């Protein structure tokens, strides 16, 4: 214990150390419970397996969480993404269901453009409320969270809209290069956002607005414009996620599509080490957080526990990860442990907090 | 004399400003009721108002608890799940054959305990209320299905009596016992906020936690107290809901936290904390109740219009608060 190197300590202090540990523990638990968990099979030229499923199912969450990361980085929050998923999916499905030929690629593309367009408008509405009128983000987006569900149900007229369109279905369950298409979409979105924010000054500007919008404005950054922009990006991400969710089941349900996805997305962002206070963000952390949540959900399903009870596990994991990451919690441990001469045990204790 | 009259005019001109949101809600409520009365003859029956109270008694109690939390500038997303969990636990324990009094005590203890724990995590570890109560929400909802995957009926004598007891006048108008309990909770909460030290602390901390701390106010204790109160109110709300439905269902009250938050905001409480009244919350709940009644009376409008209208009202009231210049962070 005493010969623990500085490198070890730096590793355990790393922002993403504990999320990774939890993810590995979850995967290990799955493998122990069901040894075939890690196997990936080739069938009909497509890869199949639990791991692939987790990746495919986490794609919508990753998308929503990426947009949410940028919003949270500016110190805001976007509660409306779940409703936006439902609205964009409902619009796309409604348009396709009205087409004479549901399989025409042009029709599907128009439907996607329509859904995305409406989502962008609603994102702009959020952005105006927050950036121009200056309403607290949590309330501004709460409006659309409540009303948006109603709008989605209005679009589908309270029914579950079922469509039969192969090109649209491909967004959810199609394959490309043996892997599900959804994974590539999520990956492309992640790379695009990473490139735009990390290869240009935009990421830094977003962080500075989150750190202090007033100071950033005085430093010559158009804070309001940046704030506006992140809500639009978040809405666009939510729209694509909505297409995936509805395409997965080839139907649009105004009530259930994207339900609670905003909460999962916020959790993913927080687990990924992005502070809710804003001013800093980690895209890789967010993706990791989203994967962690989806793995947890899949684990619970695989162990024959009811989906609702999975919330119990989610609560435990969330609290554990948040506590371990909280500066207050760490400081408390450090203070309590400080009189004991060796600094090494400081990072030892929290391991017990991690649920298997 | 001049200073006195000056002060008087100043307080006079400042007072309505603080009351404008509440007065606006009152006006809205009257307009909505007027629309109802003018459109449907049966609407003017006094029982319609009583039914709004009967149907929303539990919502009112929970909203009162939420008012405390929002006044300190926090938020409690766990209330809907705690309501469901309380109803579920009481239904389960009653089925197991425990006496009603004991069940009542146990059920009423769960909510405050969870609230207390969440308050402690929020205060001591400095984690956002949003995240902590979100975890609390997941936990409570998970517990519901952990107890039972399907709904449990309640056939206990005390519960059925509380459910069916009607308190009314000879002409046939009545309220349920739940309404009386809800009113009692409202009265106690209003008194606590207006006339006790705890209530003043809640307003002070909501106004500015930093200066509250510098003034020597027990910030931590108050903050933990409001989440405990909210948990207690959610527990009472859960009991009232189990009186109302005579069952515990794992998926009942899903999304109720949004209705509750909407009611509090429409009632004029500012979400950054420090300004608002329990009376406003009562009006907010009534507005939601009357909208639902209107939509029921209409028959051709569908339930999703409720959500759209509530969203629209939220927007209008937030804009109103903004216009009359109540401070936003």
C-alpha cells in the first residue's frame, strides 16, 4: 500500500476513473452471470451480440447527451429533449404515413428534414427564452417539456402511428459495414461536435460563457448568441435521437417516445464529469456515461428484473458516482483522513461505495 | 410626518408589486371559472368546486411541500415517486395484515426520512438538488415495483371509511376527509412560512444563501428541513391518494412532479427562491384543477390539451414575473 506510485494516484483521481471502474464491474458481472455475454457472432453479414446491442441502444442516448453536454457547459439545462424526441419522431412518422409510397427515399428524407426543422424551431424557442428573455434554463425548457408532450400527442392524435417504411426503419435497425447504422450516426455526431468544439475556439468560448457569461461578454464574446446556439444544437441532437427511437419500433408514440431520456442524458453528462454548474465539459466522459447507463439497463433486463426496478439500481449508481466525484465528499474524506500520516489510504475508501 | 407618509407610500407601492403574480393567478382562476359557468350550466353547481378540491387534494398537499423547497431556491423531483411509494407501502402493509394506525405511522415516516437523507446529501456534499432528488425519484419509483409489479387493492376498514366519508350539507354538496386534511396542511404551512423562525429563514435563504449564512442563519438546518417537509407533504399526499384510489399502484403519479412545479410557478412563487406564498400555490393548484374540469366538461377536447395549456400558462406566468421585474439570477 505504501509503495503506491504517484501515477496510480493520478489515475484514481482522474475524472473518469470511477465511471470506468463501474462500467468494467458491470460488464464483469454480466459475464459472470451469463458467460456468453461477451461473445459476438456473425450472422447474415451482420455482427450480433450483447455488446453490439448495448452500443446500438445507447446511440439515441449518446446523441441527446452530447447536445445536453454543450447546454450544461454553458451552465444551463435542457429538460425538453425528451419531448423534442417525441415531436420530431411523430412529425417524421406522420409525414411518411401520408405518403403513397412509404418506401420512397425522397419521402423519407423530406420527413427527416421536416422533423429536424421543427425541432430546430423549438430549439430556437428555448434559446430565445434563455438567451434573449433571460428566463432560468430549467424553467424555460420545462415549458416545452410539459407542452411538448401535449404537442406530440396532438400530432399523433393520441394514437400510436405505425409506419411501414424500410428506409426509415434503417435509421434504427439498419446495418452498415456489419455494424448497426445507429452506432455510426452517433459516432459521426460525436466526432462532428468534438471537431467543432475542440478543434476550433468554440469549445473554449462555450466553457467561458458557462464560467461567467457576464465576464465573457465583456471580453468580447457574444454570450447570448452562444447560449442560443447550444439549445439549437441540443434540439437537433434530440431530433435525430427521436428518429432513431421511432425507427427502432417503426411507430411514433407521443406519450412514450423519449420518455425520461432527458433525465438519463443529464445523468450521463454528470457521470461523465461535466459539472452542472457549467464552465467545463467532457464529450468522451458523456459518451462513457451514456454507455454506462445503457449497460446498466441491459444488465437489469438480462437478469430478469423488471424494467421499473432498474430505476433502483440507477439511483444507487447515480448517487455513488456523484458522491465519489463531489468535491465536498472528497474534501470530507481528505479532512478525516489527513491526521493519519500516510496519504495513500485517501483514495482507498471510496471503493466500497461502488455497487456491483 | 413627511418621512412617515413617504415610507407609507413606498410600502404601499411596493406591496402590490410582490402580490401581482398571486393576483394575476386569482384573476386567471376567476376568468376560467367564469368561462366555465358561461359555457356549461352544470358548471355553476357548487359541487364542481368541491370536486376540484376532492380530485386535487393530494396535489395540493404535495405542492405546499414543493413551495417550501422552491422558496429556498431548490427543487424536489422525487415527490411524484414518493407519493406512489407511500401509497404502495401502505397498500402492501395493509395486505400483510398490519393494523391501520401502524401502517399510517410507517407510511408517514418513509417520505420525511428520504427527504431528510436527500437534504443531507445536498447540504453536506454540495451536490445539485436536481441530481440528488432525481436519484431519489428513481429510488422511490424503483421501490414501488420492487414491492409489487401490479397494483394492490386496499380493503382495510379505516381506509374505506376515510375514502367514502362525506362531509356535507343537507342539500347534497360534500367534500371528502382528504380535503379537510389538505386544508389543515395548507393552514399549518402558511402559518409556518409567515410567522415562525423557520419560515423567515426559508425566505432569507431563498433570497440570498450567502447573506443568510453571514447573518448567522442556520442555512444547513433549514435546507435539510425543507426537503424533509417536502418529503412529509409527499407522504401525506400519498396517503390521501391511497384514500382516493383505495389502492397502491406502481405507476401512479408518474410525472406528477411537473404538475406540482407548474402549480407552484403559476401560483407566483419564483423558482430562484425567496418570493412566493402558500396561498398562491393553492390558487395554482386550483387553476390546474379548473382547466382539467373544463376539458372534461367540453368532452371534445383531449387530455393532451391539458399539457399544452399548462405549458402556455407556465410561459405566460414566467414572462409576467419577468416583466414586473422580480429578480432573476
